[in-house]
C-alpha cells in the first residue's frame, strides 16, 4: 500500500484526489493538508504533516506561491512528489 499525503486537500483538485485515493485498493490516504483542516482531522501545514505521517509520496495541488516551498520541504524529507500546482 502506498501512503499518499495530499496538500491542498479541500480544493477543486484536492478533494476528488482524496476521494479517489480513499477508494483505491492499493493506496492509503496518509493525511490531508489545508489551512482549514487544522484541528479537523487534517493538517494546517505540509511541514507538520510530513513530520507526523509516514507518507510514501506527496501530492501538492495548492497555490503557486506554495509550490516551491512545498517542493523544497518534500525533497528535504526525501519523499517523491507529484506537483499539480497551476501556474508553476
């Protein structure tokens, strides 16, 4: 099972991505990241989520200003990343 951490989990792309991961037989939703999820079963920042989960991969579908710092944080953690940020 591949454990996937989704950043931008409540957005137009993030919500259906989380649903698809949850429905897949070979994937596990390791965590959802969005500012609105703090204290609501998710993580407010990717940095906290990376430290708190045992994710195998990060999917980032956030805003362009978050794309670069999220990419750098993911690389620093040694995780592969799927970057689906518009405008990068």
